[in-house]
């Protein structure tokens, strides 16, 4: 197997970390020899990019220093000089560390594996066999985009802990694209990759109307205000001491019936604007394509993201319909696949998401295209669950209302501080709980197609999963005491992709065992006792 973009000679000697740390002279010689064996460095432009990104640290440092020094009666010229010196030190430190990191990082792609040597204080040598590569994720924030750089993350399908994916940070954009093609195309000619490309879905800005249909629209403004207050407080700004805020607080205390709606409206407005901005940034320029043997997802307005997923790693799709989005007629599609990395702290979108919120009918069309409905193949029909499942949910709803009322009664008896209006809470909760119980029952369903098992459940977070029968590696059958009395059980299909298991909740006992037995013939037979 060859790749024209890279030198793939497989002549190398792997030194142990202890030997590398203890014999620096030999390590330098090994590095020089490694360069002749195809080892490559990262993009040198990373130093300049790191210097620019360090300005995010410079800004708060300059603000704090300025407030402290001006408070001590320093002259403006002296304060400006100290701030300039501090900024220069921070920028130089960031650039110097990145330069040291680049000098100690090497990678190479051979015919069998992708290797990475890295580490400033602690040397690491990672090696990933090419046949274990599951996905390639290319990301570029605005600064890296300006310098023509990108971060490449190679997923291997491991789900345990951090550091299980190999990250090249950064490569030049052409180098990143060449590496992606080489890892995922194998021996296929580059010309064949563009012949059968198909656009599965493309962004329509009308979908932005679904962006506010999330709980974050209602609480996002309050969270942002709290974070801003905390940040300003850390920088030394006492907002409560300002005359304007004191006057606003006094007016709000004197007119609570006007202040409360105004605050709620402001919170909702900021939450709405934030939801629209996040949608635009995360899903701008969205495009989902099918390449030969792969799915490729492009998205991102400021920070661009490109995820390539091999279709042979795809085990199904999930159509997610959270309550607010479902009430608005929307849904989104997620991949059930092996090798998807976990979302990082700075990411607002699920890494398994294949589409933004979109019309429900279109989401089902995209899901059908992704999991590959064959010509003439009928879609599985979702079967309803027994009425005992509905009764079970109604009982839980009544228990919730009774427990709430009992808790208020205990508090009133022991402490006598429960106001009279509090007793309206269980009264108002009763129809809401019963409504959710009925909706949850209506959301239950399962079906069996020629190649897929379908399962649907949930009310607040409803999801429908189409799971490939060939990807199911085991079954878990659970039956609680109350389920046993009602003749119900829960059957969980175990798979190596996605969440690891997908449940068929509260299905009839005979139907659940029959479904599991037919879905993967022979897998459940040793554990089933059939009636004569």
C-alpha cells in the first residue's frame, strides 16, 4: 500500500522512553536517523499562531495590572511600560514553548501505521495501525485558519479515558487533507473519490428557526450574566458599588411586578440571540456528503470542522427529538458508529451529530440515506407496546404527585412554614405528570426490518434508533418485580458503537424474547426455554 503524499518506508527502531530520557546524545542521533526514515515535523507557522492566541491571556493581565498600578498612583507612562513588558513576556513565553514543542514532535505515516513522537518534559511514542483508524477529524479555529493550519485528530475506536486519539497539532491545510485521504482511501485512486460524491444534506438558513427550541434559550441569558459578573469580579470590578446598578436595584425593589417581567424578557432575549449565534457558528457552511465508502461532514462558520467517517464503521442512526424541538416540528440525526471521539469541553455540539436541527420529515429522509435503504426495501413498522406499559407510566406519574404532596405535608407539620399557595403545586403537577406519562407511552415502539432493529422511547428526550442487526453482539434482558407482575420486560441490544446499548423498554414478555431471538438468530437460543 502506497501513498504518494508521504514517504512510507517502514524502517525504524523503537527506543524505550527510559532510554530516550537517559541518553540525550543517542536520542539526537536517533532523531536525525528518523528524519531519513520518513519522520516529519509539524507546521512551523504554529509559532506565530500561538503568539496571536496568547493575546487572550495578555488582555486580562493588562487590565488587572492597569487597575492595580493606577490605584497606586503610578503615572500613565509607567503603567503602559509595565503592561507592554508583561505582554511581551507572555507572548514570548507562548511562542518559545510552542517552538520547543515543535522541535520535540515528529510524526510519520508508513505502509502499516501512523506514528507520533512528542513531549517536552515527558517523551511519548504513539503508534496506531492504519487498519484501526476509524475516523479523521480536521478542525481549524479562526487563528489557525488565518495561518493556513488545521488540527488533525485520528480516532481509533477506543472509548476509555483521554489520550486515545492521535492528534497532530497543527499541520498545514493541504497536508491535513492529504493525510485524511491517505488514511481513509487506502489504495483507491484519488480520481475515483470524486466520481460518486453525493451531497446527502446541505444547510438551509431557514433551519435557524429551530435553534431557539432548546432549554438553553430560557436559562442561557442568566448563565451568561453570572459568568460575566464572575469574570469582572475576578478582574477587580465591583459592579454592586456602581451608582447605576444601585439605582436599578432600588427601582426593582420598589416595583417588583414590573422588574420581574423585564428581567425575564431580557433573559429570554439574550438566550434567543445566543442560540441563534451558536447555531450560525456551529452549522454555518454545513454539508454532509457521501464519498465512496465514507461519510464526510463539513460545518463551522468561524471554527471549521471536517469529520470523515467510514461507512463500514457505521452501525446505525439515531433521530433525536427533544421536547421543544419536537413541538416545533424539528429533529436531528446522529450517527451510531464505532471510533467517534468524545466531545471536548469547548465544543457545544455532539460529535455524533450528522445534521443540525431540521424539519422532521427531512431528518427522516437524511437518516434513510445514511443507513442506506436499498431499492425495494420496506421500512420497518413500529409496533405499539402493551397497555400495561401505559398503566405503569400512569402509576409512576401519580406516585410523583403523591410524594410531592406528602413532602409538603411533612414540612408543614414539622416546621409550619409552608405557605397556602404551595399546595397548588401538586394540584398543577398532576395533569402535567399524567400528560407526560401518556406521551411517553405513545413514544414507545419497536420494529424489525431486513437489516435493522428499530427502537423508540422517551418524552422529554425522544429518540428513534435504527441499529444494524449485524452490529448487535449481545442481549441483556431485565425484568423488575413490577414488570414481572405486568408481563413486561426490557430488552437491551449490546453493540460496540454509540452508547454501547440500546433499550426496547417495557415490551411484552413473549414479544421481547421473540424479537431478540429473530433479530440475531442463534444468539439468544441457548438461554430461552420454549413452552411445549
